C-alpha cells in the first residue's frame, strides 16, 4: 500500500469503499429475497392442505390401509390427485407413518409426533423426503393436526414442497448479484481513478511549483487560488510561505549589501593606516610620534566601531533571537541596570530615573540591550552638562534627551537598518541600534516610536504589555 502513489491509494480506497457497500447491499438483498421466498413457500404449503370430505377421505384411507413404505395407486377420475412435486403422508397418534399412494415418504420427527398427539396444532420446518420416483430431495414441511368425524381418530397430515422453489431462484440471484457487484467494483475503481486524478490535479500543480522553486530558486512562483477547499488552503499556505521566504531573502540581501557598505569604510581606513605604518617600518623612515600616535588611536577607534558593528549584526541575525523563550521580567529592574550603564558612558551628563514597578513577558538580556541602546542614543546626542530623563510609568518607558532633535521627515526612517540621519553620520555608531530595539520590542509584543519633545530634544517611547505586580 505504501508503494502506491497517492492517486493509486485514493483510487484503491474508493474502490474498496464501494466494494464493501455493494457487498453489504447484495448480501442484504439476498437475505430479504430468501425470507420472501420462504414466506411464499409457507403460504403455498398451508394452501395445499385439503379440507372437508376430501381430507377425511385421504386421511381415512391412509389410516385404514396404513403402510410406512411408498406405494403407487390408481385413482378415480372424480378424485383430485395431488401435484407430482408435492409430498404428503399421515402420522398416527403413536407416531406411526402412513404413506399416501404416489406421494412419497418423509421421516417423522418428534415435532410431527407432538402435532399428531394433539400437543401442537401445526409446525413448519425444513427437512428431507423421498418423492414418488425414489429421489431424495430437500423439502419444506408443513404438519397440521386433524380428526376424523365419526371415528374420533386423530393424527397429523404432513405436506411438503421441494426447496428447489427457493434454492434455484436464490442461486440465480446470487450469481446475478455477484456479477453486478464485480461490475460495480470495476466501475467504481475506474471512477475512483478519474476522481483521484481530478482531485489531485491541484496537488500536481503544487508539486510542479515546488519542483520549479527547488530547481530555479525563484520564490516569486505563485499557485492560483480558486475555491475554498483544502487544496486551495494548501495553495494559499504555499503562496504565503514563498512570499515570506522571498521577503526574508530580500531582507537578507539588503542586510548583506548594507553591512558590506558599512564595513567597507572602517576596513578601508584601517588598511590605509596599516599600510602607512608598514611602509614606514620597511623604508626605515620613522613617522613623527604625534602622527604615529594619531594613527594608532584611529585604528583603535575603527576597531571599536567594527566590533560594535559586528556585534549588532550578530544580534539581528542570530537564530537564537528567533527561538528564545519568553519569561517574566521585572522591567523596572532592567531599566535601572541600563540607566547605571548610561551614567558610566556619560559622566558629564545628569541622568535621572523615575521607575514604577512593571512586569512583562520577554527575554531579560534582549530587553536590557534595547533599553541600553535608547539610553546610548540619548547620551550620544545630549550636549555637555545636559540632562537625560528616564521615566517608567504605567508600562510606558520614556527616554528624553536635550539634543538637537530629529527632522520630521526622518522620523519614519529611524528604525531602518543602517539608516543614520545626516547630523549623526559623523558620530560613532553602526546605524543598527534602533533596529535592534524595534526587533526586541516586536518580539515582546510591544511598540516603540520616537518623537520630538516639547521644548527641544528627542523622546523615545516604548510600551510593553504587562502588569504592576508579578507572580514571583
């Protein structure tokens, strides 16, 4: 079964289901017809029992000239001879069998003796008998009690008809039903194969699309979505998957291109400085101490910038960021740690904090990195002696600085990777800090935005779902 194709299995299952249904219907029909044939045969048997003077004459003669062996006899034309296919005999009260001429013979059972003795009025059953020609046949037997007027003699009259009246039509019906069933199974198998082909045609298109994507790596391939069945749902899911993969690939390409562009500047500057130092050593021409010291300081700054950039790229592209599990985090404690780090990075600034308890679901290290990035931006753009205000109130974090602010047309770009405003391009940084903030906040189910604060400066606002009391 496993070696068959899906189309073959579907066709086989349809054929098997139809075969079972046909077999059940055919069997039920056979038994119903059998029941009707037996009922009709029983009605015929009860109608074959003679009555009145004829019954008395037959039973009287049989009882008077009682013999248990089959006999042949002659009848007057005035007498009504029983049909040749019919068997009849008389049973005395003591169970003795008395045959009727030309009517064959049947075994007497205890039930027949009970009818003859008056214990039962009548009985119907299936048995065997021997007809007037000596042939043993299967018969349906009807035994009924009687009494002879005037003599008080009691007994039972056994009348039988051959079961061929039932078995022959049943055998013919069985053959007919078997042929019809085989024909039905064959037709159902063909219909099942056609149904499977028609039903799986969308699956074939999906398989072709998948093979096309695997062969060409073209994620723009789409499958038509028609209808509302499971196949359409599968096609819609495939289209959504390829669209997501295509968008992810585009983001990856953009990240690589932007990272290459950002890495090129510090690497070029570092290469230039290193080449000058090497050439100075090889030529034996010592550089002035202040020039050499400046070049080494520049290399150190460029290395620091490069390290920061690589760390930010790892933060954005790390698979662990996609699979880490959220936990309950005391967000006010996370913000407090970030504020302490901001004070160390801006010793000449006044960093104030007013924090209310707030518990959220997230990753503590990632949330701290996001808050640190917001505080670093505020420290970076604040003037000497300025103030950075950090407020956490009712789940909303606000980080405000006293810097120059951000042009309105640039506010929509601040969370893009590697985007830096013209006024910030001369300052250290990778242009990925706010992108990391946006990613972490999105994973935690919150929102973040920047706006120009009243009176000057920039206000970064971050909201996370949570509560003022935790479970721990």
